[in-house]
């Protein structure tokens, strides 16, 4: 019995030894496996379609006066309206995914800073602005874009975008880094809307020609202010790298629904706002770009409360801007912009006037992606419209010096 007990003990000990050895071997093998590769910032950026944009600057105006209760303003300037003060113009975070054929995508752009106060759409955030002359909003945060995309497998792809998106009008955009100049033109500030909320359908018929159709709430309206919708079309023709032409148009009621002038569903008698926008880009040689932008707008029976005359009537505005940019090398560029904006009835700027401006903007691109833009700008009006003192303008012109700093990751 004693011998059997010894044999049994030996077997149990051997079994325990083998089990421990097996567990140790397994643990050693697990430890020997290579660690999973860490997710890099670039991997995360690519997976989410993430980008971050920062923009700040300083604008000096020796004759800045008081507008709307705030001192030190650059008159008739929206995105660079503050004078003699360092400003955080814009801080953005963007998530985007372009839809492959037969698949979905998205775009979400969140904005903060001084610019965000001016681009709010009615019904979403901040003050319910219907036009820039209404003044700045109170909220420095804005959901600038938020839409879902689907690229239907029809031909080369029939794409649908539904939600809130930046406007298709104009030669410029909200982010200065994507424009030749630091400041924006009068046309971008006053002639056109900033955003639309609705449905867009687009199709590329060829490499040279594509078209898009829009049905939206209107100009800068996340929540519609009447029972009518606005309809738009955008046609792009780019037969060669040296030339492209974009033709944009929109029509629809934009006035608040009230009183006898309220538009009704399916009615052609509602007061309509019509907009025609033309953008031509010419590149006669690689370092030289010429951009021409023409805008023509009109609106039926604008209420007298929105016109300086105080009398209801039709309103018209139009303007032309030209930008020339030359890249000297990979580091230095120079852009010059000139424009003319005629607010024939004062519906856009609050004054019947003809505005002109000339802007000179050198550009310096530093290592790491930082872009510097010093800028000189000269604005004029055929009326006494600048340098407000005691609620009255005193000059027909203003001059500003600015430095814009931009970075995108």
C-alpha cells in the first residue's frame, strides 16, 4: 500500500508539473507575440475624416468708430469687423467621409470664434439673423455644416446630400485659408447667403461638366420662415485646367410669412428673391490665377422696415469682383482684389450706396503648415458711410492694415 501511495503521489506530482509547465509555456508564448501596433494620429485622422482649422488676426484701423454700441469697428466688414484688437476669428473641427459609389457618407463642421457669430442660420443657434446687416449673433459656436450623403449607383454616381451645408454661391468661402485674401469681399459679405438647409442632388455628366439641383429652406434658414421653398441650380464647366466657369442661380420667397404679402404653398404670387452668381477662373500659366465673380440679386416688394427709405418696394443689388494671385515660389504669393458693389435700394447694407475696395495681400507659407497674410485694404463709398461718431458717419473711406494667421491639420 505504501508503494502504491508513492506511485500515486508521483503521478499527481507529475500531472501538476506538466500543467504548470503547459501554463507557463502558454503564458510565455502569449508574451512572445508582437504587440498590436499603436493607432497613430494620422490613422485616426484618416478613419474619421478629421481636420482641424485655426485662424486669428489683428486689423488696424486708425479711424475706427462706433457701430451698434461697440467701439473699434471696421465698417461694412463682416468676418474682420473688429478693429485694433487681436481676435480668434475661427476654430473649426471637421469630420467628413465622401461616399463611394453605392455607399453613404457625411460631413460635420463645427465652428467657434468671432466668425461663428455672423454665420448662424435662423432656428439653429445664436441670433435669428436673416442678413449680415442685422448685426452679429450672441453665440460664438455654430454648427456650420451637418449633412448625410448617399452616392446612388446611377451612371457615374448620382449623389444626394441632406442637411445643412455652406452656400454654393460666390468665389470665396468662410475659411480665409481657402481664399486668396485674408478679408472677404463685399459680395461675399452682402450679396449672397452663407448657408442652406435642405436637399442637394448632383451628377457629373463628364470630367468637364457637372450639375447640382437644390431645394432648401432659403437663405441662412435652418427652420423655414415661410411656407415656400427656394430652388437652386449650379452648373460647372471646366474643359481644361486653364479655365472653369460656374453658373449659380436661386429663386424663392425669403421674407417672413406675415400680412398680405405672405407666400403660400405652390403660389407664384409670393415675394421672391432671385440670385444669379457667375464665377470664372482663368489660369494662363501655372503660377498665375485670375478669378472673376459677378452677382446680381433682386427681391419683390421688400417691407419698408428693411429699406432705408421706409417705403415698401422692389430691391436690387449687383457687383463685380476680380482677384489676381501670383505664386512666386512655394513660400511666397501675392493676391490683389478689386471690386464694385451697388446696393441700389439699401436692402443689403442698410444704405443706398456704391461700395468699392482694393485689397493687397502677400502670403507667406511657413514650414509646418502655418500661413501668414499681411494685408492692406482701402474701402470707399459714394456716400458718407464710414467712421461712425455719435451715430453718424463722417467719412467716405476707410483704410486698414491686417495680419491673418491660419493653420489647418
